[in-house]
């Protein structure tokens, strides 16, 4: 599949472009020749992957809250995007308990504002709306959730994502279902992702890196907890492939949802991730402490990505050790020479794309 042929010289609007996933997607699509328009309220972390990439004036970057419907609509009508990737969200479960109203406004009303802005859009546009694995109703079953399983997140983050999906389906049925409709929409659900440039708080990899970079012990709270570890480029590759297929075959993909998650072999314990990271970092130590749960959080939600594999020919191609190596190596090179963060990130994108072509079957 020729990614560049699809995105070269196309205007691509990315909401949440300064975030972890958003910054990687911005760099990738720019590298494919896309003209990027980014919309984000602010840069959430310091250090920041987005800032380290030094986009300068090579993209249009708008500091706008997506809940501001008038400003958001003006950006869409002015820039006239060919593609939209909607990643902007309050994405942390713990933070959703602290900033609950902000979580609902960002995740639900931000999505509604985007959909509302497209109601009278006159140009053909392909829209990928990213939600979450936590949008599913967790029935405490040990299998991968499929796209037609029940939605119904319980914590504020999951519930806001479930509600956003209801809004999306309502808008598709009510406003974007006619034959003359020029807006094509698909939903992408992904789960836990890791990779270089993630500086979020209360996340395993960034917390370890912050400690080890100062030669301090990392605090490990739940060493035996399991997660479906997935490199950020795996999920983003799914979003990109979905956008391409949506453009090529609107009839088949418009209104469809797709899971992008690792297979069950990528479910490893926290302590296994830490020990694998140790192989690629010179001075590593950690301390295990017992932690009390102060808020409800879903247990492991596994995604079944069979639909994406069958319909989009997408699958995770990285082995567990490759995922951990790419992640750890990015941080290692960042601390060695921060000015090379853009080059190192592009090198990983190009390396990953090469692997996709080699391992596509």
C-alpha cells in the first residue's frame, strides 16, 4: 500500500497533535508529504515530544480548545481538510476522577463540536475518530472484545468515550447517511500504547525513564499486573490504513468501527516489561511498594482485532522485545542528544514502515 500516494499534498487536520500519539502521527503524515493543520489546547508535558520535533513553521499549529465550537468550526472551514484525525482528549483514567468535568467536555463535547462543524461541510473529507478500548462495557470476561460488543465505560474516562461513540453513531445516522453526503467517518479503538516521547505521569515507562535518567530507583506499584503492550506506531499504522481504506471504499467503511490492539501474546506483566527495559539501559534499579486503589479502574480489557486483520490487512508486526527496544532506545538517544529527537523519531518511523512491507504477510 502506497501511503505517500494517498497523503502527499493533502491537507490533514489532526486534533490533539501536541500529545504523545498526536505528535508521532503529525511527524509520520508530514513525512508522507501531508500539509498538517494541528489543533490542541496546549502542550501537556515537559519534556514534550511535540516540542522536541521542532516543527517550527512547517505545519499550521492552532492553540485552540476543541470545546470552543466557533473557533474550531472556523479552522475547519478555513483550512478545508481532506483528512481529519481526531485524537484530542483527556486520556488518563486517574485524571478523569480529578478533572471530571474537563474530561466530559473534552471527550464528549469536543467530538460533538467536530461532528457539528462537518454538518454543512461541502468538500469530501475522510474522518477517523479515535476513542478507546475503555469504551467497552467490561463484563470481566477473558477474551478479546469485538467491535459489536456492548459499550459502557464505568469510570469517567471510559464513560465519556462510550458517550462520544453514541454521539458519533447518532450523527452518522442523522446527518451523514445520504448518498450525496461528502463526509466519510470511521471509528478507531485502541488500548494501552507505549513508545518514545511519552512523558505522561503515572505511566510505567515514563516513570521508569524519569527515575533512571537521574540514577534513582523506579517505584513499581503493581509488578504482576498485566497489560496488552503495543508500540505507538502499531496503533497509528492502523489509523492510517483505516483512513486510506475509508477514502478508497466509502460504501464499505463509512460508519464502521475497528479495534487496533496487540494479540494475546503481547500481554505481559509489569515486572516483565521493566526487566526487558533493563537490557537496554545502563543503570537500572527499582523498588516494589504496595499501593492502595483510591479509585475504580477497569481490569484488563483485551481487544479482538480480527476485523482489522481481515478487512484492512492490519496486524501488530513487532515482537515484545522489539517493542521494548524501540521504546527504550528512543529515550536513551534523547538523553544522549536532545537535538536529534526529530531524526531519531523519523528513523523509527522509516524502520517500522520497512518492517511493515517485509512482514505484511
